[in-house]
């Protein structure tokens, strides 16, 4: 009897160890596919372009080794619906890119002047635009402007075949512009300037007062008022988290184009993306905007990867093609993104990719196989 029992235990041990092996095998397999490094491009669509021309554009990306396209249709689900099958036919994944808080020329929003963000000076983006005319930011706190934005997100999420709704301009207007862009606007920004500081509309002030019993307009120095800063970070976060629920209801993912790494995003545009409920982010690590060198792409990628550790948020390094000076620089950027923990790299934008860039990307893609 004892011998039988021993045999039974041995048999059980053998079975358990076999099952473990099976589990290990499937773990290895899934981690292999999770580490496949993906290449993407941002691109802007327009309704006048023919299906044949889209097919040619997507063919160019596919031949370059690109896996996914992030398409700005100017929030047009009909146009998106027309393009998705063409891209998928070429084997590309599609993300629906939306300009979220900055909504230039939004015909519905323009009927509601009160939806627009108001500067510390008291001017509304409805008619007084910071920096450029296309900066037409909506207030993230008002119920009506939030619902409008979330409705647009849902409209895109309903389109069959897309991977994600991809939020861009999911932040406040820049309180500090990237240093490399300042000369273009003939600006010096050493402190938070009231004409670039948002949103001080009646609803934002009232909601903040309810929570903190003080009015930011009476603050001696709003740039060191942490509650006011946190309030604004949370308003953007709330829109992202609500969008997450909506797009997942339609079995899609939520992704976003964000500033280079969380603390930099917080400092420049009041965007704290490591605290969001989101599937993946595409930090725009545009070295040329910040007068940085190529190795900074590795630094910023790593910073973001470390900051989202344990959250499940995937990082795709975004790079801006025009400032690259050589093939070597582009090759280095791809390796820096990969070696610092990004799950992919995305180029801005598709039309900037010339045959030389395509050769570099194709070669990198093949070398990762
Ligand atoms: Zn407001």
C-alpha cells in the first residue's frame, strides 16, 4: 500500500512538472510576441484623396516595414470607415487619431463660445488664440464641452477594424513652449505667463473653490499653487479615464500622443500621463524641438518606461523626422528606443519619409526578425 502511495506521488510529480513545462512554453511564446518591436507612422487623411492614392500610400509604408498607421481624419468617422479596409488590406493596423482638447474649426463647438478655455488674463480661446490661430482649446471641466469631446471619441471608437482611438492634444495649451520653438515666436518664457495659462473660466474656478475654498485668481503666485496645478492635471486625467471606458465598451484600445516623459509633460502642458488609465502612449520625443541630441531619445524613452512600470502602459517612442541629419542618426534613434524599453517607434510623419529613411527602417525591421 505504501509503495502504491509512493508511486502515486511520483506520478503526480511527473504530471505537475510536465504541466509546468507546458506553461513555461506558452509564457515564452507570449513574451516573444510581446517583444516584437513595432514601427508606425502618423499621417493625415483628407476626403478628396482617392482610394487608389491611399492604397499607394499604405503600400509605401508596408514596403518600409511599417506595422501601423495613426490616421488623422479630422474626426470624420465616415472617412475613417472608408480608409480602414484599404490599410488593413495592406496588412497595416489603424489607429484613429483625434485632436482632443484643441479643436480648431470644430463647427459644433464654435456654436458654444462658453466651451472654450479662458486664460488667466480673462481671454477665451474662442476668439483670442495663444501662439497660433489653430490653438482653439476647449475647457476640460465643463460638462457640455467634455460630453462633446467624449461623443467624438465614441464616434471614432464605433468604426470597425480600428485598433485604438488615439488622443492627441490631450492636455492644456503650452504654458511653456519647447525651447527650440521660442525663437520662431520671438518669445522668452522664463515664468508662467498669464496669456498662456488656462483654464480660468467660471466653471473651473467654481469647481476648484468647492474643493479647496480659494480662488486661483486671488493667488499671489499660481505657479506654486500645487492644488491648482493638481486640479488641472486631474481634469485632463478624468477625460482620458472616461474615454478609456467608452472605447473599451466598443472593444477598442485607448492610446495617446503625449509629451516626452511625464514630469516634462506636467511642467510644459499640465499633462501627467503616467497616472492615466490608458493602454499605450506615443511620447513625442522630438529632439529638434528641444535642441537636444540623438541620445536624448534614449534618455526620454527610458524615463517614460520607468515611470509607467507596473501600470501595464506600453510606450512607443515618437520621433520627428525632419531634423535627422544622417542615416546613422535615424538608425541610432531606432536602437535607442528599442534598447531603452519602448515596444515600438513611430515616425512623424508618413509624408516626411524619403527613400533613404525607408531603407534604414526596412533594414532595422529585418534585423529584428
Ligand atoms: Zn474651464
